[in-house]
């Protein structure tokens, strides 16, 4: 086991364990205030999120080892420090740690904290992954969170999503559905025409945000359904159905919080039911 050394005060994050505040980013520990972290500590924080022992090889650690939580503390701190230098290392986690629910749940908030500087890298990553479900859905979630947390770039984010949706056939139907859901979160009524076109071309997975009538209702363009509610699972991707039939499993770092939903199931359910975490 090849251990890296970390100096103070960053080394305190390796012994902090599950003391982290809440799961919602508004209740995270204030890492800069509590530990005196500043911009000079960003390189060491990046080293933590790139450290194999604390990420890809974490199963080598004992279950009660507080270092199991170190990467989570580090990326939260990087977000709070608005660490632009961490953009690419954090983006890499979506593929290197693709089985970690924590990554897909937390990094949109981290990128939201880093802010508009992350937009170009996220757009490039999203375009490169648009023929997949994950991690493309999470790149879009990061962009949406930036748009929500930084209203000055909201229109830019809406434009990015609208451009992608205008080429819906080049995307996975599930990705199109999540982009539509992100546009709903951004209250992007102006994007309704391109959403309607994507639905008309049958390039949208209804299981995420519903059908076109549901989306119009969510946008305030329709008071109530005109037609009977369809069977959304009939339009559900087979692999998503398989996930919903599996017994849920928790990441061990989240055992105490009982967050046992599979990543796709959790995101689909949250978006479909409009239960916002932010």
C-alpha cells in the first residue's frame, strides 16, 4: 500500500472521518474556516482526489478507517475555495470513480461552487459523451447547478442545453430527458419549442420528466393534462428497468446515512418527481 504524505492543515482531512456536516451543500462543514485552508493548500487537496489509495484503491482500507472519507472532504473544500485548478482533476472522477454514488451526487454542487470558470471544460466533456447516459447526465447536472447558483450565466447554460437538444438524435434519449429536466429547473420557458421538437421526434425517455404534456405543466405552459397519463415504464430503457429490480446497495462511506439508491434509479426518480435537493 503506497501512502502519500500530507502536511498540515490538509492532513486533518484524513482523520476527520464521517464528521462532515450534512449532505446538502448548504450544510457542509466550512473547511476554509475550520481548518484554515487557503489557495496555497489547493495542490494538496487535488493530490487527495487523485490519490489511488483514497479513491480507486479505497477497498484496501479497513471499513472504519477515517481515510475512507478523505476524498469527499477534499472535493468539498476545493469547491469552497473556488479552485479552478481542480476542474480537470474533478472531471476525471466521473470516469475513474464511476461506481461511486458520492461523485455523481456531490460534484455538481462542487462545480456550482467553483462557478462559471468550469463551463468550457464541462461543455467539452458533455459533447464528448453525448452518445452515452453516464457520465454525460452528470456533466449536464454540473452545468445546471452553475446556472442556478450563478444567475449571470443562466442564459448561457440554457443556450448550451438548447443547442444540444436541437440535435436530439445525436444524444441518448435518457440524456435528452435529463437535459429537459435541467431546463425545467432553470425555468427555461424559452426552450419549450426545441423540447417539443425532441419529443415529436421520439428522442426523449419519458421515464425521467414525463411526456411533453408533463413538461408543459412543469413549465407553467399547461394547467393540466389533456390526455390520460401514459405508462412511463413502457418507455423506460431496459438497463434502467434492470437497475430498478436490483436490491439497492449503499456505498460504505454512506452506510450511516442509508443512501442506498442506485445512481440511475435515484436520479431518474428525483427528476421525475421534481424533488429538488438544492
